C-alpha cells in the first residue's frame, strides 16, 4: 500500500493519497489518522487515469458497435417494408 502526503491551506491541512487494492485498508488508515487526535477525514475512491481512459475507449467501441447494429436493423426493416411497394398512387 503506497501513500503520499501533501500539506495545504484550506479545508484540509494535509491531504494523504493512499493506494490500496482493498477498501478495508483505506478504512483502517482513516481510523488510525482519526485516533491520533482531532482530525476530519474524507475518503474518495478514484481510478488511475490510464485505466479510466481504457474503460472509456472500450465503452465507445461497444456503443459504436450497438449503434451500427441498430442502424443496420433499421435499414433492413425499411427495405422489408418497402419491398412490395412500387410507388405511385395506386
């Protein structure tokens, strides 16, 4: 479990960035910090940037595939509905 600490003015005097595979490890770290005195903690779950981009690319590919299949299906349905229709008014 890796961590970084940054002092900063404002709402929080110190920001700790902790990397862990299990959310329980983060909960334990927060309890330890709070037990050392008067402090407030806030836990935010984040995704590494490269991993986030990979998820976006995968979802974009899946969405394009579904949109393409839906478009093909719509075109096929149009062709089927127009098959017996010769045009004209009668």
